[in-house]
C-alpha cells in the first residue's frame, strides 16, 4: 500500500499570514532516483546502466522493492504536454553528426520519436552530454520508450508515491507568466490522475517552488538545494539558510539537500527542524549504507537513492525505538522520534564518534 503523507492546507489570500502546520513523513522514507536509479553512461559500474532512467520500466522495477516514492523530472513540451526527462537538451546523431535540441521547444510527437519505440524501432538514437562536455550514446541493458507524466500516473504501480521535480534550465530567466503556464499544464495532469497516490513537488527553481505552493494546497512542496556546493547568480540557491528562509516565507513544507552539504554542516539539520520543516537528501553518497545510517541518526527523514535494491533492503533493517525503550541505554543505541516529537533527536557517543571519523573521508570522494 502506498505511503500516506499529509500536508496542511492554508489560505493563500493573505500574503503576510502564510502559515502552515508542520508536515512530516510517518517513517524514514526511501525514494528511487529517476526510478530504479539514474544512468551514468560513462561509469564502469554496470548497475548505473541497467535500466533506462525516468522510464515506466524503471519506475515499476523500483516499485517492486520496499520504497515509498520514485523521483523524476518533469518538463513541458512546446504544445503543453508534461513529459518525464532530466536533461534540458536532447542529443541524437544524424548522418554521423551529433545534434541537439531543447526539450521544451519540441512538440510532443517529436519528443517521443527519440530512442526506442513501442514497435522496436530506434530511428533517432539518444545520446547524453556530460558536465565536462563528453558525449556518450545512451546505451543501457534494458531500454524503454520515453514517457509523459500522464503515462506514469496510468502505468506505474500505485504502491509508490511520486516526487515530481519541476525541471527548469539554470541558464534561462523565466517570467511569472511562463512559469505559471508550465505549472498549470503539470497541475492539470496531476489533478486529473493522482487520485490517492502520494505526491510531492520539488524544484531547484525558487520562483517555481513558491508559485506552485500558491497555485495548489493539496500537495507538499520541497525546495531543492545543494547547500552551497555550487554557487549561482540567484543567492537564494546558495546556502541552507537561504533555503530555510524561502520555505518559511513561502509556506513550503521542506528541503531536499545534497547529502554532502548535510555532512559538512550537521547543525543545519537542527536548524531545519527548528523551522518546522522536513528534510530529505539526494546525492551519490546516498548509495553508501553507512551514509544513510548517519543521516538517520542525525534526523534526516528520507533519502533519494540510485541503488534501490541494496539500499531499500538495508533501510528495512532499521527500526525506530520508542522513548520508553531507551531507559536502559547502554551508550551504543540511539533514538529517533517522529510525529509530534520528531524534533527530538538523541545520538549516542558511539554514533558521534563514527560521524566524526567517517564523514571527512566521504567528503573527499
């Protein structure tokens, strides 16, 4: 059965009184990154190229494991259809030459023409450009056609919720009218097809996150941040403190942070909790079980992971201890409390020692 999440509804009519009740997950949550995990085509690890990311196949394979959500990226085509795709540009090869086209400038039929087709054809093979400029053919062990947001609602098992990342180009300036039009198209599909499926919206774009919070009150909105790992022109994206400020001023429910930022500034977790916000993390370090355990002890409420099978099984072994069970703590056990008491986090001396010793090594990776 799908995880149930709830978000307080507030009136957006009074800008200075945008207050909300605290939002919280009922358990430590695991989310599959782009389904069963992102594709790193240049990686020697075959696990990073096993199933096409952001595909119906990837979502449904992930749903077979004990996870709570699948996370995916949504953009809107030129003719107003929300589609699931991470990269801003689509690359293919025509007569031996690599070409590129912006996803949001394509009509739906053109977008869907890339990659494998339902009839088995692959006339426009897909390529991906890495941050350092290298280009790789998008070859995976199990490929699958591109899909729309509506496809996901209709075809993905209802046992998982959706963490819908609202994807925008970092190098493009968007006016409110353009943002509103894009979000309207996404909300139309969500409202028509979500039914009882748990939904979370998230975005790195501050204005998009704030606007979708004002446009609907049914689903929680999280602000994505790398906590200062990269610096952007928009200062609201450059620190934990700015992320907290955006959430508090805009009535958002939580923060999704790059895990390295959490490990570098562990006290940020308490600042987030003191602000009555939820906190989940993303990043490649989340594929290490030890890092997840550290975050669990620190009070992070959930993780977005690529190694869905390995991590979901490891997380299933972690149990939450009740307060009354902690009376005879032997110094090695820890307590995490959720619900009304979830801001109270007790970490043992052994856990602190482990954090101090292990985290610096991780940050060097």
